[in-house]
């Protein structure tokens, strides 16, 4: 089996871990600028935890529920957890769209969610189109174990990195010339690393393109609530419900997590939300390899079911100081 070359992004991580910058001890060390951690609202979370110690399970107040949570849980995920996450996903999108808890499939962070979708949609040697510049971790998430290829959609800085129909078509043709069967297009909206937001017209054109080609659209929306200014974030889930948009919903899938919007990367709460019944069924079977712990599910379900907390959290996280 051929070895997969480590991307420069991960080489940078190694360099930082072995020689982190310190103004006195290591002035020539490496400064970590490749990691996004939302630590601004953790004080709000801390206040909620102090107010609700029974929801942590490992406290004196919550230990009575420890046993039932520690035992085997359904791989579908706790109904309360899926319901709370679906409601939260709607709230961060301004309640302009609703999500069905039965289509929520959990995974070990967005990393596991992306790999799960890749396994469900493509075979080794098939490809996904990805607009540039893209999050360098995608080379690991979608390729290392699946054997799937990534074909860049070249977006130019002189055009504000807009995703144009010509760029999509050129990437699709290039893949065909390389004898790669294109199975989907991966969009990150809001963008990582650009921080930009795709406008409604661009999203409509993307949906038109994937329907014409009969390929899947994976919308990575893990920064959906981390938007501080205009234009307002528009989810692909909103676009496909508009009257003037023709779309086969079986082609639409959303990857989400609580790592960025909530600042919980250590909890490894990743979500696949698919409008395709077959993908939901397949992903749910695969989710047993990367489940979210039942203790985490219980805590998250309780926290996100608190409407006052969620409304305040979203408001504070979006505040411009």
C-alpha cells in the first residue's frame, strides 16, 4: 500500500509541538496560526454548568443518572441529543429552516463526519471537487482512508475567490481528462480559510451545477453561527427550499459540529445531516466507529434544550466588540 504524504499543514503542527514560541525561552520558536479555537464564550458555558451541576453526571448532584448513561446506548444517538442538536442547527440559521432529528447522524467531530460522507458517496479513485483555497485538513479527512481524490476548483484572488460556473466546469472537465469520476462538490460556507460567506446567487448556481451533473453537494457549515458582519450567512438548506430552485434533495448533505460555534472541539461532536435516506442509513451503520460518548450527549442535550442559554450564547458570540 502506498504511503500518503503528510501535507505541509500537519508538518507545521509537528514543528509547533516540538518548538513552540516563547518570548524568553524560545524566541525563535513557531507561532501557531493554523488553529481556530472559539474561547470567547466559554465563560457563559461555565456559568451554565455551575448553575446545572446535575447535568454533568460526575457530580454529586448528577451521579444518580450515571449508571443509565454509562450503559449501552442506541447507535442512532439519544433522542434528546438529536432533537436538541437539530433545534440548535435551526436557531443558528435564524430559524429560517427546520432540521429533522431523524436525519441527524453523529460522528467524532467534523473530521469523522467528512470521512463518513466520503465513504458513503464515493469509491476509491473517485473524486470530489473542492474550491480553493480550502482547509488543508481535507486532504486527511476525505482521502487518507477512503482513497478518494480531491480536484481543486481554481478560484482567483482577483475575483475575490468567487466560485464561478466557469471554474466549476473547468475542474469537472479536468477530472474527466484524468479519468476521475466526479461524485460530488465540497463547499465550506462560511469559508475556511477565507472567512467569507457565499451569497445566495452563488449558492443557487452551485445547486444548479450539481443537479445538471447529477453529483452530490456536501456543505461544510461548521462556522454557521460564527458570523460577525454582513452579508448574513445563508445555509444550503435554505436554498434548496426556495420556490425558484430545482433540486434533487438526495444530492444534498450537511456537515456540522460544535467545535467552532460552541467552542467544544474536545467533545468531538460531529454531525452529518443528509436529505438522502440511503446515506442516512449507511452513515448510521458507520457511526458505530466514531460515536459521541453518552455522557457528552446527555450534557449537550440538556444545555442546548435551554432556550434562554442558547439565545444568549448566540447573541453574545455574534456581538461585535
